């Protein structure tokens, strides 16, 4: 079992930046694809970013590409989401998630393919 704990959320003005962190327990973190998702009030949860187990590949949807950067430090069992040029539409609860299929070559954007989830951290962007 892997436990994920997000931190770094908060209130920021439009155009500002935040960096989210997700700390993972367990020795197998370095073998997992990691993802970030978000859920705004009244909306379904949506994919935000994902990173391969080695950190060499990343993937983003068009809505955040060029503004968000996912990275990981396997020595610290932590994955990060750097969010720049934030917009009010980025307001949501942000969740990190782990795909437990070790050393998987595919980076998935499908929510159901992630096995472990954190409790979420609120990000609010004011206009």
C-alpha cells in the first residue's frame, strides 16, 4: 500500500505561481507513473499532468501545457507540480495519484488506471 500526501495549495492571485508537493510512502515509489488531477466544484475530476517512473517523460493536456510542470525526486519519494501563470479556471482541489504497475512504459491520463490517491489540496486563484 502506498500513501500519498499533498501539500502546497493555497490562495493566489491570477498570474501567480504555486508549487504542489506529493510525498509518498513505500519503497516502490520510484517504479510508479505519477499523475496529478484536479476537480473543480460541480465538475468531474480531470487530468492535469503525468510523469514516467524515471522522470524522463511527461504529459499535459492543452489546458495547462506551457504553464504547469511536473517533476519528481525519487530519492525523496516526492512528485511536484509547478503551476505558473495561474488563472481563475485553475481553481480546484488537486490530487496526486500513483499507477502501481511497476516500470510501466505507458503514461496514462485515465483516472481509473491510477490505484493510489492522496486526499487533495485546495488551490484557489482569485481574479
